[in-house]
């Protein structure tokens, strides 16, 4: 899983940013998630949405509660 760090925190959302895990690629990606979702849950919810292959670029929205089977 790629490493992510908090880029921006708002009342209802948090934006996480990471660098593409492909060697030599400096592009970034962002994951927007509810502010209360912990990092572990964000990464777990991102796993099925992550693009196939080595490169990860772009903007993504995850809701760990919904992605992980919440009602």
C-alpha cells in the first residue's frame, strides 16, 4: 500500500496525499475521506478502488463505513 499523509483537514473531510509508489515516478494522488476515518480504515477502503498496476495517480473519494460494508 502506498504511504499517505494528511494534506488538509476540514470539519467533515480530510484529504490524504501520497506519492505514486512506482519507482522514479514523482506524481501524487489524493484520497478524500470523512474526517473521523482513521488512516488504517482509509487505506483499507482504498484497496479495492486503487488502480491496477504500479502507478497510482488522481483524486479518489472513500468512505470506510460504506466501502467496508456499513449500512
